[in-house]
């Protein structure tokens, strides 16, 4: 039986940085893990370098960068949304999805596909940020503690995990490899911030995913 759910449907544009190589296919393959010092461990056309994963008061913050080594501009799919009480969407520059399934902790800033058994009125599509050839986008992903499942579509029970029980965290960042080949819709969020969003179908097909691999957490206790 298919369920019907309305998902927040705007797309956000933001810059991200990390430390992993971009796979040659839309779905991310596991990347070589980064070393504790955040040094670059893989060379690629688009590179994710994670600088730090650390507790900051009552949040977990991941500082990272995405470097575009290609000859074309790319679009980061990292503009996630906050939904207000009135249902209005506001761009949240540091927000990340949180997946705690399978005993892992995965933070993601990307377009998450709608599950096959779920019908939605409007898929949740991030806004995009353009990164020119040779440029680097520096960003942070910040999530509240304790960690709680935060995903656009219900795929299982919500989980909660204290940071003291976490030893490793992975970061995933989605991007579109050819910015000029993507049709974007211009708009503004609830606060008037200009945004650009791609269409769900072409974006979910063209998306590439950078995966940092397991990263140690500083100050987890």
C-alpha cells in the first residue's frame, strides 16, 4: 500500500566542502576514509575535504570544503529548508539531514530520492549553489544534540542518539556536474532570500554524491 505525504518542496542553494572523490555515477560509492587530521585523501575532479567534526555546545558541527577542479561550473545541492509553523520555507544554510539507521551516523546535504513506496505531492528539492571552475566552496553542517533522525521522508522509526555513543560520522554532499546544462527555477524563500532550484526528475538522475567516509568526532563526550 502506497502512502501519501506532502513534503516541503523548495530547493536551496549553498556551498559545501569535504574530503572525498566524486563517483562517476549518480549514486555515491563509498569513498576512501579521511584521516583524523582532515588531510586530503583522494584526488578527483570535484573534491570534498572535511576540516573538522566537533562538538560545539549543544550542536555537532562539520566544517568542510568542496573544490571544483573541472572545466565546467558545478551546482551543489546543499540548500536545505526550515519549515515554519505556518508552513513557509526558509533557507537553512547550515542544516543537514541526519540518518541514524543501521547503527551509523550519516549527515547529508543533497537531494534525497523519494522512496519507491511513497507518493508525495511535491518532493523536497534543495536549492543550489554555483561553484565555478577552480573555485572552492567553504561551508559548515550543524545539527542539534542529541542526534535525532531528520529526513524528508518517513522510512522507519525516529531514532535518538547521544553524542557520547558516537565514534564516527560520515558526510555526504550532492552536486550536479554541469551547471549550464541544468534548467533552474528562480524564486525567493519566506524571508526574501533569492534561491535557484532544479527540477526533481533531471536532478535526481544527474546528481553525483561526495562521501567523506567515516570521520572521528572531536569532543564527543
